[in-house]
C-alpha cells in the first residue's frame, strides 16, 4: 500500500527551509517536542501512514477511495487557492481552502486518539449520521460491516456486525476504532467543521514578524484558548475561541467567532 499523508505534501513543502528550495530534494526541519531532537526531512517522508485513506470512508460510491477523493476534490483545489492567496494577500479566503483546513483538522493521526476517547465516553445510543441532504452518507445507507469490540474480561471480538455492536456496548463492550472506522469518522468530522462550525467563524490572514516563521505540527490545525488547546470541536462555537491554520512558513489563517470583536492578542 502507498504512503497516505495526513498532512498533505503541498502543505509540508510550504515549510521547507528557504535555503533548500533550489535543491533537488528540499527539506523541512523536524523537531521532536518530547526529545528535543531536530532533523532534516523531506516532506515526502513525514506526516504519512501506509494505506491510511485506502478505503471509501464516507463516500457514497463505495468503489472509490478516500485518498483519491482527497487528492482530486480537496488537496488540488486547495493548493491552487493557497497559491492565489500568497500572490495576493487581499484576495478572498475561498471555500476550497477552508475545505482543506476542515479535512486537515479532522484527518491528522493524533486525532485518532481523540476520536477513540469520544467513543469511550459516549452513551451507547449515540447517533453518528445527521439528517441532512449534504451528509456524505446521504445517498446510501452506511455500510453494514464488522467492527472490533473489546471487553475488560472477555477479550477482543473483531467480527461484530453493525447491528450487534450497540447491543454489546450496552453490556460493557467498547468499540475500538479500526482504520475503516477512522476513515468514516474523519469524513463526518470534516463535514461538521465545514458546515456547522466554519460558517460561525471570521477568518484573518496573519504574517510573521520580519525574519521569523510559522511552524506546523503533526496536528496541523488546532483551536482553543490561551490556557487550553486540548478542546473538542464544539468549542469552536465559543465566543472567545481562536483557531489556527499555519499553511506556509509565512502565512497563517486565524479564525475567531464571527460575533466577536477582532482579536487584540493572538494566543
């Protein structure tokens, strides 16, 4: 299976060391927050996992892959929109660019643990699919397939049908995200970002001070407050929230609640 980037290569290339841009293989500087180690890496060699988007996710056409959808419908239009914004900072922040931000916020690998924590804390009668004609699963019912469930004393079952999963959860079993589950949850969350949360935000383009640069992490889009950045997407409806999308080393999108005054301080 191929390398699927959860931070797109066009996004990572925008953070290459300026001194490397004329070389055959430009690099970014990658720092580990835990060890403090700093290395040179090519964008093609970071921010990926094999086969991560190799399934259909929330696509109505179950014969297609999420990776192809991302390449054709999300990343390609976003790369063009980003170049236009770089060439003309006064141009409009387009839906093509915001759609990429929504997907980048939803699909990063660190979000896997976040999604699992939601499932662990959620009542078994949760409903995933909102009733909307624009929802990814709207044209077809969600696929009936097997799920992986774990139990503290009874072990692991990897053969549980969608129909049986909720009954077992009520008896103490816990749903464990598989890669198929992750792809579907990512699609749902990206849809929620774009349709529910982003329309309530006002967006600004920020530039760094002279001689300084923005950085990007393996969770490339983040949001929260000055003293709390580990927040759920629902906090994007809070009047004081700020959302950060560093898209290049010299361009960052900042979002605040549309009903709030322009920020006097960036956290």
